[in-house]
């Protein structure tokens, strides 16, 4: 849905959230371990994770006081499909430009 796509792009608009997703693409981890490389509070990282969770980009598994996070890359498929439309447009436009320039240089 459009609302889901908005949530995904909003989540991806922040560099800290993109870094968290990169880290999670390697392996699942605890919130505490995810927060370690950042110079922000654990509370700030939790808020970023909440946005990622709301966009469906991560999954959380809470066991007692430990919260494990993992990447849910499937949520990126709709965003990729949306971007692919524009990649196709630009590929066609640049191919047409290249053809035009080649024809022009022959004359």
C-alpha cells in the first residue's frame, strides 16, 4: 500500500536507521549490541528501531529483558519495485539519447 511505502521510505531517510539495517543484514542482534557503535543513547536507538519496526523492516523477538532484532528484507520489495519503475524510465531515456547522439555524429 502507499502508506506502507511511505513508512519504508521515511524509515530509510535517516542515516542511523540505514546503518542499523546494514548491521542487521549481517546478523540479528540485541538492542544493546546494535546501539554500541553509535554515539547516541540507548533510548534514541530504541526509537529508531521502533520506526524500523513500524515500517516492517525489522522483526523483534523479546525474551525476558532481552530483545533480539533481525532484518525483514521483504519489506524492501515494494520500495525496490517503485524504484525500478524509475530506473526503467532513465534507462530508456538514456538509451534514446545515446541513439540520437550516434545518429547525429554519423551525419
